[in-house]
């Protein structure tokens, strides 16, 4: 068989690099960066380069598994769906619809099938919905909703045109960026420096991003809100506030000034571990830069005061006149979000969780309370769980407890490609096809692209078996949840969802197809699969689309297929009017939501700080929990180590490479220490997503160097009060040396689960 080259976008992280993949038969021979990609221009990282090995991993499931006599065994698709139909019906009959929960994980954000998840959620008709969002970015969304009105109004730094970038709690050189899609973040940051711009990084660890920066401020974890308040204070005190052209629509400015008065640089400097003069400098540089952007990510979202910190980040962008202007922070336009669709003002608190009374956010409860809802008896207790592309045993706070909770469930279904720490608890596992057998478009990321490039990839390989694709799996589960039984045909549902989209579009005032016949539009679709036709409808109705003929030059699927390196719609443009959703169209710098947190901040100034706190870290070759079964991505020195500052190591009498016990409020684990200067004193760092030694997983490579799970230490009872988000950074811990004689192999203290 001759080899062929195919072009597609990497689905592994938010960078969305264009790849050129050489394929022989159904084997991947080589993966390179696509130099003709309009966005990534040839860049790729080691994860993308190993996409073939990941896709061909022999441990990847090819057939459903069903639990029989306690063991997961291979089954046919019809048997798997029948088991789900019976299992779900039985739980609903005995315990009611509210007893069924769903958790969706990170890869759904990268999946072509992701639009279909909402239909399954609706069909389950239960309040118990969860996702990785509440272990990730919801504080940013809640903060942006408070300031701009919508959780979708999240601006991105205009990295290619800015002259000053302030990064808080993000490490894009290794993560390749998040809530910003800009392939080759290292190159873009270097380019900023080369054109004379400056980069400041606020991070307790001297990360590879901090290495690139002009200035690194090693802040004490969980104190960014104080630090940023002091920057706001300085802007007011030194009369550096410039609202620019938004002055007429900004409200709450005097109130913000009043609140900031409590946080002068001298007042917070010790607490933050940052000299007052450095804080002032940040304010002055932000104000002086011709165009500046303040950007925060995981370190701001998963530490104390997460929503407040994110509110202050956006406030700084507004106060320095950098909102919605080139080189500042801007609002990208998604190619699949029709211009005539507008958001409703954000609301949360429509429901509260049964056990802890936590507010719903985006229709979900915080994942930090999933175990409570499974463990606590009473009406509405979770008895059945669906997981879709998630591994909460390793990714949720106190995952060790969650593992125990999962083993109590009456029934569990996982849509996943591996038998891992989470899915090993399932009664049925449904594996979608290989990555290269799936089409690709970045639905969820497309609103974060710093450049308006649209790319679409058809499957690179024909499916080698008869299994349903992920869209069809979700459709089938939806039909089962709707009570249509295991034999219902997913194609019928997918077709009716498509017609619903068209019906809505022709009825929408201002739509390019307003008043047209939906069937006529249906007949014009050229997409080959249901999933592709769904995409086709959205892209044709989108802001660059052909509007089904209304704009003949606009985007269509055939135009995208003819341009595998992307169709470029150019740089971001100002569009503030379109993203402000507060009823009075304002930018609210002092939303009511944050007020209770000010009291807590003031009280926190007095609080004693623990000696040692834990933070996380991400490595370039890793992606959360699920790339550790690829030999090239785990080879070399041990990756799952506890980094500790040399000063702390000396103080505690711990040498480099020694095993230590790390003890938190909720658990303990044993791990080798790496003494270093990259973390600031008082801080230890452990990556998450490890701990692959639980009985029942089928990950042969990962099991060789399993590491330990950082989430055996994180506390599910401590959350960001405003968003319900998990707290992974700044977790108080104790570290003690372990005598080699009684040293167990490096394991998590999780009870083995069978
Ligand atoms: N301590 C600590 N914990 C953290 C974090 C941290 O920084 N520190 N980070 C948090 C963040 S940001 C996130 S996003 C979450 C992630 O939390 P999760 O999404 O729960 O965890 P992942 O490890 O990403 O698990 C992805 C799952 O999807 C499966 N999968 C892979 N590809 C596919 C596919 O194509 N289809 C399907 N159906 N399944 C697939 C994998 O086998 C795996 O089981 O973790 C959070 N947890
Ligand atoms: N290689 C790789 N890339 C990834 C992932 C991966 O696992 N591996 N995961 C993907 C996912 S799901 C996400 S959400 C993104 C995350 O993308 P990023 O947020 O860029 O990645 P993190 O490494 O989590 O960066 C968080 C930084 O915050 C710092 N930090 C911790 N606590 C604090 C604090 O209190 N204050 C401040 N200022 N900083 C603090 C940490 O030291 C760390 O450097 O990455 C994505 N890309
Ligand atoms: S940075 Fe790496 S993992 Fe992320 S999209 Fe690019 S090649 Fe894929
Ligand atoms: Mo994430």
C-alpha cells in the first residue's frame, strides 16, 4: 500500500495545531506540523507528534465492555445498549429521574460530537449534571458574566499586537494556552519580546513561561486577589486610570476605588510575598504601555478568591483602557455562532445541590460535591452515573473519596476509550472510534481564537469496523434516556435535530435564511454524515458563512475542504456592543456578586498562613490524566515528583530524590522529592492526572510508572464560594521524610477498588 499525507487539526489541546499526517494503510507513519496551516504555520509539540502512537495504543478499546459476574468483558454494541436501557430504566423506576447523574470531561471540549451532549443532558432530565468546568474555568466565566453580562463574553489577550502582557497563574509555554487559542504560544511570546514588548509573569513557580519573561513575580499561592487589588489601588492613587472610549458605559468605578482603598501595596506586600514597589511597577507599566493585556488562567481559577481575582483581571483591562482594542483584550468571533443569536443576561442559583446547598452554575453543580450526592442517603441521591470523556477519580478534588463513591453506584456507564481509574467502575463502557476515524472541528474553542481562522477536517481513515461514531453513541444514549429503547435508530434523532436547527434559523429575525423553507435548505446540504451536516448548518449561518446563498462568497463545507490549512478571516476586531449583555448595556466594575468576598478578603489579611502549600504543574508531554500510556510521552526521568524549594528541604532534612509522605486534610501519599529553586519557599508542586496503579485499570504502559494522584490531597469541601470551583492550588500540606525501610512503592493511599 502506498503512503498518503492527510491534513487535520490536533485535538489534544486548545492550541489547535494543523498537522500533516503520513498514513500507510491504517497506520500512522509520521506526524508533522502543517507549514501551510494559516494559524499554526508548522508548529507542533511532542503530544501532537505522538498522535499516531496515542491513536494506535493497543490498550485503547475497540469494542464495548459490559460487566458480567463483576468483570468487564467484551460485548456487542446491541448488548451494551440493551444493558444501558435496562439499567437506566431500573434505577429511574426505583429512585426517580433525579437519581441519574452525568459528568463530562475535558476531551468533550475538543470533540466534533460535542454539540450532541446537550441533548443527552436534556433527555436525562435530572438536576445532577457535572463537568470538568467546575475544576477549571468557571470563575473566569462567572467574573466575565458579572462585568459584561454573559458567561460567553470572555475576552482573550491580543497576543500578536500587544506591547505588554501580564500573565497571572498560567504557563502557556507548557500548556500551549487555555481560554486563548494561539498555536505556538512560546513563539508568540518570544515575538512579543522581539518587537520590544514586555512580559510579566505572576506565578509561585519559575515556569518555562516565567523564564521567558522580563519580570517574574513569585506570588504566594491564593493571594492574587490582594495583589491585583493593590494594582487597582495604585492606578487610582497615582491617577493612572484611563477608561478611553468606554468611559460612558462603565459603572461602579467609584465603588471599586473605595474597595481598593483597603489594599494599598504596603498592606498586602507581606501577605503576597511581593515587594510593594514591584506591585506599583506593575500598575505603572500597565498604564504606560501603548497596548497592554492582563490574562489569567488555572492558577487564578483554582486558588482562593478565584472569581474575585478574575473580576480584578477584567477590571484592570477596563481601567487601563485596554478592553476591546487591538493589542489589549478582545472578543473573538466564532464562525459557528450566528450573529443574530444573542445571549440572555447571566443567572445562577436557579437550583441548589441537595447536600451542601451549592448553587448551580451553567446548569451544573460543582464537581466538588459529586461524591456528597452519591454518598448521602435520601430522595434525590445519585444512584446512576454517566461519564463522557472524563476521569474524575484523578481530576476531581479528593478523587480518592470519589473512587469509593463510584463503587457504591447502582449503575454506571462510561463513554470512553480506556479502562482507567474512573471507567473501571462502570457497568458498560462505550468506546468511540479512533481519533483519525473521526472528523474534527473545534466547536468550543472557536470563540477563543486570536485570529479568525476556520479549519475543518474530515476523518483521515475510514472506520475499520461497524461501531457508531461518538455523535451516534450520544444520540443512541439520548434516545434510550427518552424512553425509545435500545433499538431506536440514532439517524432519526440526528436528522430531527438538524431540522430543528433549520426551523429555528428560518424563524429567527435577522437570520440570513429568515422566512425560507427549511426543507429547501435541507436539500442544499452537502455534508456526508449527520455530524458534518450539523456543522455545515452552523458554519453556513455563522458570521462568515454563505447564508445558504445569501452571501455567495461565504464559508461552506466545500470551501473548507478545499482549504485544509484554513480560511483566514483576519485579525480580531472591536465588537464590545455585541458582547455586553447587562440589561442596561454597561460594563459593571463593581458587581454585587463580589461584595461578600470583600469581607472574607479583609478577614484573610489577618489569617496565619500555613508553612507549606501545594500547587500543581503541567508538563508539555502530558495532558491531564490520559496520555500516560504512550511510551514516548512518559520516557525519561520520573515526571511525577514533588518539587520543593531547597530552603524547605534543608529545613525539613529532606534530600533530592528521597521519598516523602505528603499529608493534607483529606489524605496522604508517598512520592519522590525533587529539590529545586523553581518553586518559591513555602510551596511544593505536584502534577495532577497521575496515580495509575488502581486495580481494575487497563493501562499497561502507565502502570509501569504510575505516579501518585495530587487529588488524593485536594479537599472537596474547600471551594471558590462564588463559582463553586474546586481549589487545587494553595492546599495546606505537611511533608515528612519516609524511612527507606518502611517505604512502600510510590502509591496513592486510595483503597483498591475491584
Ligand atoms: N489537582 C488538579 N486537578 C485538576 C487540574 C489541576 O490543574 N490540578 N486540572 C483540572 C482541569 S483544568 C481539567 S480540564 C480536568 C480534566 O478532568 P477530566 O476531563 O475528568 O480528566 P481527563 O484526564 O482530561 O480525562 C479525559 C477522559 O477522556 C477520555 N477520552 C480521551 N479521548 C476521548 C474521546 O475522544 N472520547 C471520549 N468519549 N473519551 C475520551 C480519556 O480516556 C479520559 O478518561 O482536571 C482538573 N483537575
Ligand atoms: N502540556 C499540557 N498542556 C495542557 C494540559 C496538560 O495537562 N498538559 N491541560 C490543558 C488544560 S485542561 C488546561 S485547563 C490548560 C491550563 O493552562 P494553564 O493555566 O496555562 O496551565 P497550568 O500549568 O495549570 O498553569 C497554572 C499556573 O498557575 C500557577 N499557580 C498555582 N497557584 C497559583 C496562584 O495562587 N497564583 C498564581 N498567580 N499562580 C498560581 C502554577 O504554578 C502554574 O504555572 O492547559 C491545557 N494544556
Ligand atoms: S500544542 Fe501540541 S497538543 Fe496542542 S494542538 Fe499543538 S500539537 Fe496538539
Ligand atoms: Mo482544563
